[in-house]
C-alpha cells in the first residue's frame, strides 16, 4: 500500500497516512469483537505520528487506561485502536480504507478466542495471541 486514506461512515472524520503498513491482520479477541459488534476485526498498524486527521475524534479509555479506542462522535464508527504496549503504533480499521481492496492480511491474531461458529478457511498463520508474543498455532 502506498498513500493510505480512509474515513468514518458519515465522512465527518477522515485520515491519511503515507505508510508503510507495519502489519495487517484479523483480530479475534473478545475486546475487539465487543467494541465493533462483529465476529472479528481487520486492522493494520502504521506509525502513530504518521497519521493525519481531519475532523474530531471521541475516545474511550479502558478503566486501567492502557487502551484507547477512538471513534467518530457523529456516527460512532470505530477509527483507531492504541495500546500502551505499542506506543509508536496506531491500528486502523481496514474497513475504513477508501480502497479496502488494498488490505492484505498477514495472519489471524488472538485466534484462541475465535468464536466457534466462525469458520476460517484461508491459509494465513493463526496466532494464539499477538504475532509479536507467540508462535503460530499448529495447523488446525
């Protein structure tokens, strides 16, 4: 992916980032599922200070203050995931891309938390947790 651009559902918040994409994949953790009301979420990471925003973002901080989720205050569309353990990264939602066909996932993360009624048939690596903290799971 070259120059990346995206927006929320209503268009009140837009973003751009020059890249590069640091990683890309599908997250199956309960936290992401609940935040997005979906069976899993597709993200990619970019350098935090490389993202330019237009429009205002609202945010939700977890009670321990270690995770920040930013969203459009008008339509509620999730825009970012930021965690203290990745201080230089912003995770953006692949579905917010102006050209979502450019998204190239590299794996499934927190696969151990995958919902039992979701069937995954691709050949991407499947990690029990984050790719930076665990080896891929054995073939399913």
